[in-house]
C-alpha cells in the first residue's frame, strides 16, 4: 500500500490556497450552509491532529495556520456581516443536518 501522507498534505495545502487566496470572498457561513464545514472547522481538525500527535497547539495557532494570517486580521479583511438570507439558510441547514 502506498503512503499517501505527502499527497494528503499537498491536497490540504491546495485547499487552503483555494479558500484563502483564490476565493477569500467565499464566506464561512456559505461553506457551512453548503458543505457543513468552514475554515474554523478545518482549524479545529488541524488542532485535533496536532494534539493527537502530541503537539501543543491552541485555537488561535490552528486558525492562523488555516487562514494564513491571524484570524482577527483575516476577519477584518475578508469577513462580511451575514445577510438575513444567509442566516435563514444556515438555520435551515442546521435543522436538516442536526
């Protein structure tokens, strides 16, 4: 069986590039509505993997890795206020998927 660690890592880096450089306009709420996860979820999963590997990492460190900059900076630069339509779609998605 082939070790896919390098391939997994390359795909993850490409996903981060896509979300943060190619499409920073895509809001986390839109990702949550459509896919059930967002950049913050990726950061949580990244932190969980670090902890599982015995590496101390806090939430902000994980978010900085995923966002490519401190979360507060990314938020100020890219995050928009959710529209009423987005909030309604988010609520409906949560109700559908528990």
